[in-house]
C-alpha cells in the first residue's frame, strides 16, 4: 500500500485494516485515521495484525483511531499478534477505550525506529504502547501519552524490551506506576535514553 488513505471505517476488529495469517503487508507514505473497532473484543482500531502475519509501516501516520470493544479492547491505533516493523512513522491520538495500548498493543515481535508516539490514551496499561513480547525501540519519542493504570508511555508485561536512544517525556499513569515506563515481569535494557517529566 503506497500513498493511500484509510479513513472513517468501522469493523468488529481491525477498524481500518485487517491483516490475516501469513500475509505480508507494507504500508508506505500513507494515512490510517478515524477508524473504529467495535466488536466484542474490539482489537486494533486502525490496524489488526493477526498471528504469523508481517506488517511494515514506513513514513505513515496512524491517527485518531479507536478500539472500543465491550470486553477489554487493546490497540487503539494498532493491535499486533504477528511481526510489526514501524519506521519513520507517527502514532498519534489513538484510544483504547476499554483496554491497553492506546497507540500500539503488541503480543508478537515489534520494532519501532525513528518514530513518534504521542497523545495516545489507554483505559488500562500502556498509553503509548503495551507489549507482552520482544520489543525494540530505537531513536524514537514517546510524548504526552496517558494510561489510566500503569505505563503512561510504555508498558512491558513479560517481554524482552530494548530501549535505545529514545525519549519518554510528558507521559502519565493516572492510577498506576511508571509515568514514562513500567516494566512488569519482563526484562528491560535501556541505553542512551531520556525519561523526563513523566
């Protein structure tokens, strides 16, 4: 998908884009915005990546999407159970209204490079990003994200987190711990990074 706009769509899961098993989807220079996942689980307001799938985002904006399921609904912008690679992209003002991972929820392998996650909101953990699996964040910024529970910027729940040359600033965890970063039952290697004013 090159230079496309996916906007104002509604589905049970994957409000804007649903990527099924074993697929490879590359999204470049595109906009995914104002989409809603309204199913019972309501996963992935903008994008749902199923297990064994591979999705690459490059110079793409994922903005103002909502995961709005009745049960805990993760990943306002993106919910991934496969392999997710994000480069030079913006994940902004997405909402998980009844779950974790306002910007991104990952239960697969994820890499975020040279990207910005800002203004995302989660009703549970991980305002910017919630991960349960291997996650690498490099040369990226998490700013102004909010979680009603823990990990305003980033919540690592049992995965192996590598954070390099990253900035986590101005994030909040209203009723939990770790305004910038919360690490729960996982490993976290943080190098050359800034956590400030969270």
